């Protein structure tokens, strides 16, 4: 009767720790003997996400500012309506603050000119100019990080034409700026005696002018 010859059973002899350490050292020695070539600067830049420009506007690209061609997905005008309303409310507060100080300077200059017979036109003009300038400086410093510190529909229109703000924010900004100017004028009119002199700033240089 022939003996059945089969595959040899794997050896179950224990491996010594020294042999295990030598087996683990072999791949490390091979890697140290043949180190990989470091990538060039161009290959690193080519692998970066914003350098993978696509003519088809691949949506997998992270930054849309680095795409070629027009955008295929047209965003909604009201996608950021909450942010636009918040910015418009702060633009209203900033415009009111700016014109409140500016109109106050005009009103103070007009009242002083009416009570003094020896008032200088140059001093009055400088006083009004500094009132507007420092008021604008303080207002922009307070609000420019949130709204941009525009405080003027003309500036808002310029930013709309250059694509900085959208149509919805432009309309809200214009409304906020106009209402802010009316609010500031109403506050100055209520707090100071006499008529509002801010309507006649261009005529304040005339010594014979009376409100």
C-alpha cells in the first residue's frame, strides 16, 4: 500500500525575537538604500487644489475663483438675504452716526456765525470740513469690517458695478443710507434750536445769509 505524499505542513516552530527584528529591518534597509526622489516644486504646485483648473467648471474644485469660463451654477440673489439684512441695518446705524456728527458740526457753525458779527468764513468752512472728515473717519473705523463703511448710495453703486456686492444688498444699502440721513437730520433738528442749516451748507460762506 503506497504512502500518500501530500504537501508539507507548515512549520510551527517558534520564531525567535532576533529573527523577527531582522525580518522587520529588511524593508527599512531597502528603503534607506533607495530613497524616493523628492517631488519638484512644480509637481507640488500642480497637485494643489486651486491649480487644477477646468474648462468645464468641475464642481470638485474647492475655490471657484480659479476656474476658467463663466460659472455654470447661477446663485440665487436671495441666498444670503439674512446677511444682507444684517449688513443693511448696521449700514443704517453707521450712516446715522456719521451724519449725526457731521450735521451737528454744521449746525454749531451756523449758530456761532449767527450770534457773532466777526465770524470768519474760512474758519467756518474748515470747521464744517473737519466735522465731516472726523465723523467719517470714526464711522468707517467702527463699521467697515461689517458693512464696508459705504454710507453713500454712489459708493454702493460703484461696488455693485464692480461686482463687490449683489443687487439685493445694493438696494438694501441705498434704503438704509437714505433713511439714515433722514434720521440724523431729524435728530439734529429736534435737539438744536432754529432751522436745520445742513440744507444750505453751500451758502454758509455768505455773511448775509439767514435761515
